[in-house]
C-alpha cells in the first residue's frame, strides 16, 4: 500500500482549511480530534479463486449481524463474507431470473435489515430479507431508473433520478432527489431538483458532460429514521443539506475551502479508467476518450457512520479524509483520515463499520479492506 506519513497529511489538510460560518474557529481547530483509520482485515485475491475475486466492485456494506456484503457490477453478483473475512455464499448471481442480477448499481439497508439492491436491468430493486433470502423484485420504473438510493425511514427511501428533454439545439437535463414509499412508483415528496441546459454540439463533441453532470453529480444518504442528507458535487462549494421526510430543511452545513486542481497524472489516470469502464459497458465507441473535470470535488460522499454521526468525505485531499458532524446540529465533532494515497479509493462508511477498496488498483485486482480507528480493534 502506498502509505504517506500521517503527520505530512495533517499538515497538508490544515493548510487547506478556510473559515466561514459553518467551519470551526481557530481555537476549535486545535481541539478537533483527527482519528487515523487502519486496515484490520482484507478480502480479495486474484482471479484464481472465483469466490474471493471481484470484477468491478460497485458497493459494499456490513449487515446487522456483521457479515460483509460485496456487490459486483460486472460480475452481476452479490457475495457474502463473515466477520472474519471467510467466504459464506453467493447471495445473488448473474441472470434474469427472480432474485438474480443484471446490472447492479448500488444497495442500501433498512434499519430492520432488509437489503435493497438497485438494479436498472431489473427496472428497480431486488429485495432480500434480514437473513438475505430473496423476497421480491420491485420493477417500479420502465425508464429513468435511479442512479442512487438510500433508506429514509422504515418504509421510505430517497432516490436520485435524472431525465432529459431535447430541442434542436439544446439538451435539458432534469435532476431530482425525491422521497418514495416502498413499492410505489410515484414519489411522495420532491426534496430537490434543478435543470441544466447544455448545447447539443457541446455534448456531441464532449460526451463527458453527460457523465459528469448526469450520472453522479451528487451524493445522498439517510439515517433510516426520518432524515435524508444531500450534497451536490462541486469543485468550489462545500455544502450539505439535511431534510426530514416531511420536506423540512433541518440542516445546512458549509465550509470555505480553496479549490484544488487535479494533477496531470490524476487527470490521465481518471481519463483512462473511465474511458475503459464505459467502453466495457458498451456505452461508447473506441474513439471516445473521457475528459475529467479539472478541479476535485469538495465532497465526494456522505454517510452515517458506526458512531451514528454524519461523515463527509472530502475529494480535495491526497488521502481519504472525513469531516464528522453531529447529524442533528451540524456541529463539527472530529475528523478521520485513512493515510493511503491513490486517486481511485472508494470508502463505504455505514452504521456497522467502514469498508474501502480501490477502483483502479495497481495490482490489477480489487481487495476490500475493513477499516477501524487506530487502537479500536
């Protein structure tokens, strides 16, 4: 692993912290604890063992009994490992039959342990009970399936969906985060929406505009108990909003941080990875080359962590780094860093633990790492 000295990381991060309403004062900065996350276990081997290898991890989580679940987009399967990392079973395999997966995108759990796997190939969700037995398929949408989803309450979930209109000269992207009741196609409440107008010629010349502005322009999470959190990805604005399931805005967090440009090596690596990824999905021809955004996103992910607090991962730091907020007040409680460099780290913070993997590992095969604050294991 490409570890950096933790002290150097802290100095870089401290130099990048601005101040305004929502950020901590200089006196508070000194008191904010920064926890170091360390690897306590890992799962994954090369392709010599099909039970412990992954083609393309799109999501991972830890269930209420401590089992580790890994969702593989290209393998179109869901694998279960126990708390010690041993392979248990294939929860869902590739196929068109009931309980099988076609193109899994992400997953979330309700507080009662039900698992919802978002699969656009199934027009909605494949549902499993708290013992990970197949329950049903919810083919709710014939088109414009969600890109992201999360639990909002015991019977409701939030989802990000996109649609578009076209004129002779323009493409109008409509982006919405809405609240749905389990099993229902139409939303109960619209939480956020906007529209983005793109000249058609710009899109034809640079299809990267669709990827950057349509597929993953934001991140959402829910506490499963009545609150949904939202952050729009931006190279200039650090902002998180929290809503109740009644649509009331409960929380507004912001910090003033300087923009950070991607290095030439980061731009090249990201371009190569996304280009190859999209080509393997049949979305583009061989002549297409992805053009990344020049600035790093202030926030790349938000989640409710095992401490019950709101974890916001910055996209501007050389290693995975988190600001940790009180979910009800937005008070900055602490920070955490995983001192390992690399542009393609994905970290899944969930109520039962923390998992990490590299989308583009140097080894050529993916490994899932179980993380915990140093000294807690």
